[in-house]
């Protein structure tokens, strides 16, 4: 595969996935440009690497004789997309370029699942880097691997680790040697209109070409659909049906009296017990670590050496990420959670880290379709906080006009119904939230901003001292 001299223009280049593709293609010799609607840490990293990034979408940004790469978030009415069509340029979905790059390496570990796939992918990349395998990787978030903070790397090793996305069916374009499924829940309702059965069918198709498949043993229906000879399972002690060949964690400990502490556990595999530690908190991260270790073993690599490097994994940006302390004296965290299961996990982790302080959750629903389907479940999850501040929906690629009557108010009322008497505040915009936090937040509180949209701005504003 040669990228030398190839021209690529990425519409939406500042996305977590798109920016990684741009970085690697640029490093392989391609002439890369792109555009995005706003600056971010991703666009800054691209500019530092020498990639030309335009802020704002404009037909004039499109270079002649370039292949145009777009993501699912880019509509056909985008001026650059329309200009590319006028010029007759080759149009590639993000997943097509990803598949092309992944196929250039002889071995692929692909990580899919509704929750935890970013962290699990990052853990595998971190551990392989630490044991000297120099993997290539594509992660949907920023992570410290091999002394660098990035979301993608093209290594000299023969393994590429990739986060596989089911949200737009693009994970079906990959043919991994090792397929990892962290868990399966219905999340992207616009894509999987046929419900959970359709989604499980797609995951079954995803794992079909793999030599080995790694699955959480709580995912019984997917296990039933997977060839037992290829299966590697993982889980925490107490899960049903643990077997000696599984990767199992027991004696899991997350110190409540040490808010900054991580999680310790013992790994049990094939009769051997190995102490392990994580700098990140929560049972969900233990499951992520088990999936990562099982994947490394399934690839025929040394998982025993990898265990020792787990403690050095510092987490992924926006996954219970500590931002600092506000002027009010409250500790501030940020989390990307955008599904009820993820929100519940983030708040359980926050509850453990808060010690005796209150947990104040600022939640911004993501997508109208998801909010319409899961408002009640979001309410039950947010009821784990002491105070919930609910914003309006971050629309992303959807339009409010297509979802009449759907708003964050649905989540706010569902939260109040789930826990009568709880303090629940409906604050649609950023200014509303800032004013509410100025009244609510006090020393000893733990404030966590939650959502896949721009709610992260709230947390950063708090620690930077802006109102």
C-alpha cells in the first residue's frame, strides 16, 4: 500500500475517528487537508503535524484531484460534499479509508460493543506498546500510548488495533483476526430499526471472519451464536458459568476512602492467579481490562507480561476524566457517557470517588432519537446523583423538526419520577447551567459533566474560573 503522493480531503477532519485517519495517512506520505466546523484538540494536533485544516465548511476548501473522505455525520447538503460531486471526485466513507489502512497490516484486533470499546482499544494499544510490539492503532478518543497523547499511530509491528463502530454499520467492513465484543445493547435506534435482534445479527456477522472471538460471558445470546472453538470469554467473579479458560477478575477493590485511588483485582486464568491494578476506577473498567487481556492472549501474544503494564494506563480523555477544582471548592470530572448504562457506570464511579460529598450530575442528552427511546432509562440512571441538572438535547446529525416534542425536558421529568424528592433542575443552555452551578456547587461536592456533545465546556469553564 502506498499513500505517497495521494491527495485526501477529509470533511469533518476534527472528529475523533477522522483525525486519526488523517494523521496516519499524512505520516504515510499522503497530501492531506480537511475542514471542520470548530477548532479542537484534534485539529490542533493535525495542524502541528503539518495537515492543512480549514475551520468552517466551504466549497472552496475542496482541492482538485483529491479523494474526498466523509463521515456519517456529514450530510449530502454539505457544501464540500456537493462540490466534490460536481467535480466528479472519488467519495470515500470514513470506514472505507479505515478498512484500507487496517488491511495493510497482516494482523488486526478489532474492538466493538455498545460500551467500553474506546477504553478497551486504548488498553490493548497501551499494553502492546509496553511489551514492545509497537502496534498501529485507531482509537475514538485521546490516550497516552508510548509516551505520546494521540488517537492514532502507525507502528512498525504487524498488529493493528482498531475501534470498530456499530453506529453506522461500518464495523462490518473489517475482517479481524481477533474480534472483541465488550457488550451489546440497543443504542443507535436510527440505524437498528429492527431492534436488538437485528443488532445481534450484525455482531454475529462482525465476528464471523475472526480466528478468535472475545466476548463478555454475560452476553449469552451472542455466545450462543458464536462457534465455541473460537471463543474466549471474560467476566467478574459471580457471573454465571465461569470456566478455567475464561479471564476472570475476583477480589475487586476500589478504595472508597481514597478518592484518587484506582482499582485492584486478581486475574484468574487457567488456574493461575495474578495480581493486577488499574489507575482508573470502576467495575466497568475491570471488564474492559479483562477484554483487553483476553484479546492479547487470543492473538497469541504474552498477556502475562501485559498485566504488569495495566497500572500505567492513565485512561481515555472524557472517561471519568478529572478536570480540577472549581472556585467553589468542588472537584470536577467529565465523562462521555451517552447511554443509560454508561451514565449509571459513570455515576457509580463518581459515588465511590465522592466519599462523603454530594454528586452533582450535569447531563446533556445526545441525539433526539436516543432521547425519545431511552428518556425513562436515563432518568433511572441520573437518580444515582444527589442533584441532577439536565440540559437540552445535543442534536449532532439530527434535526429537531424531525422529532416533534422530544427534548431534554423528557429526561428531567423522568429523573424526578424515578426518585421523588430529588433535586432535579431543567437548564436547557450553557448559560443556564453555569448560573445553576454557581448557586449549587460547594466545597466537598463532586460535579460530573456527562454527555457526548459539548457539555464538556461546562466542566472546563468551572475549573478555569469562568462563570
